[in-house]
């Protein structure tokens, strides 16, 4: 079973994908029970006629019992300038969610979507003492998709022609697009772009969510698809290589912090942390990004103790 905590735009989009692809039974959890029931009723109509799965909605956390995967999309309120601006409220909310997961689904794999995702991936792991491989922050795959799109736009090509575009680090203002690995038509994009173009794309990747907000409000579909892919790998025991946030223990020279790095995911959660070759400048940027997340983690943990 899949449990989705939060029935807003993102949670509902994740539920829709799980239901329409008949992935597994799913339960939508929301503090406003009517909202959860309504979204479940709507998603139910997208379940294939040959499928036996069910989608239900509730505010009762006991219904997540024995879930294979728990997806956290709930939010205390809206962030406007930075994903970290509401981290204290979010951390307090996640602390309560962690207690319920520990009580009802302690063996589940947890996918964190709620922002600031890297900080909260760390917090829920420490609050609920889950194994590092069982807690994954979903965001860097979305950033990588945005990076691929922006490279394609700049080069005037289809985004399917861009290969190995990946973003590492914090899912916020210090994220690190890895230009050194991205390719178009077999050529490194660094041979096709000048410094001004690289700086512009870096800024646009970091601010992509703000552009989306100005056009339509909150984004939903990209992160829902990234999350669905990871759920599917866990539920169906498939192997998926994807960047995501996980607790590091020396990889890339980073420890005791969660940031986006390349992972291999399967039914066990994180099967492997993959170390790829990046430039010295990219390593330094990744280290600075990690420091930003660490600083916010320290602030949040201090807040939660008070």
C-alpha cells in the first residue's frame, strides 16, 4: 500500500498517477478529511477498469498501517521567497507526522516532498530513527528535468536531445547544475555555451519555481512524476538511477547532511549512493550548498528542542 500525507495539488497529482497506472492500493491522508475523501473519490474514476486497487481518503493515520511507501507532501503554509523561509513551521509539522509513521508504518520507505526538502529529510530521519536508505528527499530529479529543459531552450533543440543533465545539492538557492556532464549530440554543453549563458541557466534553474508561481501558482506535475517514478521502483522492485536527497556519510566529502546526489533505488529504498566525476568548481559549490543545508538543520533542531 502507498500512503500519501497531504491532499493538495502535489499529493493529489501523485495519487492520480498511482491510481491511473494501477500501481497499488493508496490512502490519502489530510487534516481536512473532506478534502482527502474528495480527492480519493475523484482519483478513483481514473483507475483502469481491469484493476482491483482502491484509493481512499481519511484523516485517520492508523490507515497507513503496513504501507510500503509513505509520501509526505503536506505543508503548513505557502513559501514565497525561499523554500527555507517556513522551515520551522514545517519541521514542527513533520515532527508530528514522524510520530505517526513510527507508530503505524515503521518499516515503510519514506519519500519527503515537503520543503525545505533536504532539511526535512534529515529531521524526519532523526525524529523517527529510520535507516538512511529508507528516507529519500525527492527534488533533485525535478531540478535536473528543469535543467535539461533550460539547456534545450538555450541551444534551440528538443530536450530529449540533452543527455546527462543533473542537478546536485540543496533544493533551493544553492543547488548546483552539473554542466560538466551534460551533453548535446555527443558534445559537452560547456563547449557550446559561454560563461554568461551558464550563469543565466544556473539562475533560471534555481528560480524556476518562482517563474512557475508567477504563471500558475504552485507547481505539481513535475514533482509528482519524479515521485511516482521512485514509488514505482520501490513497489515493483525495479532499479532506478536518479538524483535525490539522502543522508551522507563521507560521500563527496560530505557527512551528517542530506542533499541531492545520484542514487540507485530499488525495493529496499536507497540501494547505492553513486559518486560521479565532477569538476573542482562543482565540488566546491556542492560543499557550499551542503553548508547551507547544515546551517538550516542546526537552526531547526535547536527550534524543535525548545
